[in-house]
C-alpha cells in the first residue's frame, strides 16, 4: 500500500476529526443504531415467545452447543480486538496494521467456519426452520448476523485492495467505517449469545 507513514489524527492535522464526529462517520452510526434497534425488537419478540412456550424453548435451547457458542464468542471478540489495533496502527503510520487487519479477517473466517459446522449439526438433527418457534428465531437471528459478518469481511477485503488508490485521510476514514461495522457484528453477537444459548 503506497500511503504515507505520517500519522493523520494529530490535533490540527487535516485528518484529525473532532470529538463530535464519530469514527466511521455519522451515516455509519445511524446504520449501526438502526441495526441494533432491529435486532433489539427481534430479541424482545423472541423473549415474549419464550414466555408463551417455555417448555419448547427450554428443550430447544438445551440442544444448542454452548461450548461452540462460547468459542465463537471468544473468536469474534478476538477479531474485534485485532480490528481495533489495525485502525490504531494505521493512524500512527505503523505498517503492522496490515498484520492486525489480516488477523481480524482470519478470526472472522474462523467464526464463519465454526458457525457452519454448528449449522450442519443442527440440519443433521432435523432442527431447521419450521421445527418450532425457538429454532425459527435461532436460524433467522444467527443467519442475519452471519450475513453481517460476511458483509464486514467483504468491506475490509475491498479496503485492503483499494486503499492505495486513495489519500491517507480518505483511506483512514474508510477503514474506520469498516471497523465500526465490524464492531457492530461483535455487539450483535454479544446480544444474541446469552439470549439464545444461556437464558433457557
């Protein structure tokens, strides 16, 4: 990547953003809030349905692999850590940001692989959409989240291959946008994991 190694977030520098301008831009944060609102509503409906069918939800939740879900939680949070480090290093002009970004993507890929393994087990057990209310929510919520993770990976890979065509300030702005979306995936999973795997 042919970008300058000069840091761009020093106060007074062209790339410096004020406290009132969040990383990734206002539009991305509007998207994040709307996504969280959507998942929040879905979780509320899920919890309400659980009160209507407590036996079904308890028996169904017992069929989920809590260990697999826990490992995936650690994997995704680790990915978020590397993503944050990538942004930090890029701001500071350190070439190590490339390694951190690659590690974030690899951890995201591992999350997808583990989730696919879990999905295959559920399909093998006949626990698919239409099995019952719990698994209808399970597939819709985790599937929608998985789409977010895949989208986040596409955004970050696209950034890796196009950043050299932009100014450093623009590249940083785009990286922050991708990072904000990536952390949204972390946050959504932190909401889904306890609700699906632990409460019932």
